[in-house]
C-alpha cells in the first residue's frame, strides 16, 4: 500500500499533523481500571471514550452513546491487520520469553498509544465502506480512487492514551502477560 493510501486511511500521525495548529480543541481525562473492568467517559457530542476489557488488557475505542458495535476509532486507526495501538495488552511490555521488560525484542506499541476516530455515524459508515473497498478484493483504479476521495472527506479527530502506571500479571516465562491494573491519561483533540 502506498503512502498516500495510508495517509488517506487515517494514520494517527498524519491526522495529528493535519489537525495541529488548526484550532482544534483538546481535553485530557484521567482514569484507572483493573483487570476485567470497562472504562467509559462521555467526551461530548454524544461520543464516549471507552476501554473495553479483554483477556490480556483493553481495547481503546470511541463510540456513539448507545451504539457500542460501531467503534469510531477501530475504523480510523490502522493498521487494520496485525498489532494496532488501540490494543493495550500486557505482553506488549514484556520480552518474547516473558522473563523481563520488553527492551525492543517485541514489536508492539509501548506507553503512548496514538489513535484516530471519526466523529459521526455518517462518517463511520463512509469510512467502513471505503476501507472495505481498499482492503478486500481486487478493485479497479477508479473504485480505489472513489474510496480514497470519500475517505479524505471523513471528519477525524485524534487521541493519545499514555500509560501512567501499570501492574502486569501472569509473568511466568513462556506465557503471555496481562494487565492487572492500568492508570492512564488520554488526550482527545477534535477540530
């Protein structure tokens, strides 16, 4: 995939560069969660920042209140396959053998997690259709270009979650670590 496609798909750094200095409004929230616990914070305009628990940690998301199945961050934060910054999992912070801290041998995001999110259900639907067109199956150049053009028109915002403190569990070598507790700050910026 070319750089123009990746930028059009909403890579967080591209979104951050685009929004920086453009009169965006940013808010910071603080939170703490323990293993298995969800976190939700209304962020205005009917949107909710959430951490959805899974077996190894949490997934960062932004949803419209009452519509949890439409994750506005999932559709706007690539990569769409593989390790994504939205997934906060304990093993990201441990080495391959789970015998000590990750000192670079595990290729995973660390304490700072940048993500993007769309702002409306209409933008969500447009982004879903466009991303599906770009990712799945063979498309003509014209179809790809229409999908890129539509995606470029979708309003986006950005967020950064910073791990302030974390307690990991399941630290036995040869297993996967999980989070027992997480204290974090999240900054959310919208145009």
